[in-house]
C-alpha cells in the first residue's frame, strides 16, 4: 500500500504493484514496511510494529545492536568510497609516495611506510578498517595464525623448497596478480553495500537458516549482482593455486607434486588451467578448508552463462545447473536474498584468501629479501 501523499515515490520505480489510495489498511491488501538495513517480509499490519522492532524480535536486542553498529559504520565507509578506491589504485600502480600519504591519512597513523613490507602492512590495515563490517574479524585472525603456523612449519622442515615456491609465485607475478584481483573486488562490494545489509542481518537470524522466504530487499537487481559473484568465484579459483602449491609442500617434497591419482596435473602450472570444480578434486585432504556452500560451481556456471532467470515480483531466481542442450527442464531456485548472502559468503572467502597472499608477501620480504624488504 502506498500512502496518498503528493509526489511520493516520484523517483522510485516499482514493478508488479498497484497503487491503492485509502485512509486505512484493508483485509486482502498486502502491507509491506520496507527498510534497507534488514530483510522485511509481507505480513498483516500491526500498529507500532516497525521494521526495527520486528527485526529485533527475530534476533534479540544484543545482536541488533551489533548489526546496527556494522550498518552505521557502512554509512561512513560509503562516504569514503572514493578515498578507498584511490588508495587501492595507487598501490596497484606502484605510486609509493602518494600511496603512503593517502593510506596514512586514511588510517590516521604515523606508522613507518617506507619499504615494501611497510606498504604491504599499510594496505591491509586499510582493508581491515574499511571492510570489517563485511568480514568476520575473529575468523580472519584465526586464518592468519594458521598461515603463519604453516609457514613456520615448512620453514623448519623444508626451507629451501618453500623459498623456491615463493620465489616462483613472486617472480612470475602470480602472487601480485592474485592480490590485485582481490583489490578489484573490494570497491565493488562498497557499490552494493545496500544490497548486502539484509544479508549481514542473517548472520544473527537463526530462524532463517535453510528456509527460502521471499523477503524484500534493497532495489538492486539480480543482473547487477550476478557478475560480481562470478568474478569472485574466478578469483578464488586462481587463488587455489596458492593453496594447492602449499598443500603439496606440506604433504610431499615439491609444490609441483600432486597426489598420484588418475587425472592429476603434472605440475602447478597445469593445475592453474583447471576449472574451479576440477581444482578441488586434486587438493588432497587440504590444510585449508573451503566452505562447500560458498563454492557452488553449478550456480556460478549458471549465472556466468545466462542460464538463470529472475522474477522481479517474487524475487525468485531460477537457474539451470545441468547441461541439457537446448532443453532447460531441471531447474533449481533461490530467492534474491539467498543469492546476496552467497555473494557475502564468497567475498568473505576471498578476503580470507587475500590474507594468505599478505602472509606469503610478508614471508618473502622478511625471509627472502631481508628483514625490512626492499625500499620503495
């Protein structure tokens, strides 16, 4: 129901709705009270039951305070979007002096930032400050501790082979390329932060898990988000080369040596050309656990190859994961909110992998180049 106020909604486009002019809510007329910070569903009108109150009743007061803290922080992040993008671009272009000035200003810090090691550290401070509402800080700390532990384990047992692996991924530019690919995604997450706010709410909404409920979310359309999901999956696929090489070192004597099973790649270079789904088959009992729900290869292939349909009214996505030639009969479905949640979870996985690139660079600067790295 749309209130009968003059010029209400003149800049809002609505599809699948009919304007009703009335002074009261009638039976049979759906009442929808929308809010950008959390999902809102259809229901009967209850006086005083605002979206905030309804959401608080779903997750509890303490959790609502945490959610509000994150989305309020996002307001500040969005206002500094251009500054964040500029810092990333300066880092990628190797503009050391300008990067140092912009990054330290953003951080409000006077930390040392004169070597490659310093700049790498400053970059990830900027990332953490900008994107903590989307990430899971405790899991990131746990992941970084795991990376450091495994690096020290390999340094003690196979130092020469570890350094050979790291020199290869640095000298070929592969490690830097993975890092820069990740940096391309962060600003795009800010671009859709309104869409992701309800997905963030689901961190606390235990009732939602496993349910397909047609919540209404922000106005971003499926077509605006599906390419981002596809690109995140592609970058994770490339980053798996680092995971596989490290896994090979932990279990065997070379980063190029895979488990001796049919179809296994002969080296890491060949592994890099494998598609995402096939890569996962050849990382045996990995030290690095990937969430299977995040890496939904069938969903990725469907949205990447236009084998998906989106209903603007119900916000239901229908996709066809199987190869059926010209016939598309065996479909799967999810709601737009579920899809935005997949994007959030995939981004968190990419963010965790980006911390792995950080740790590999730190090892390279400290152990291979020397204690302070190469000045820039």
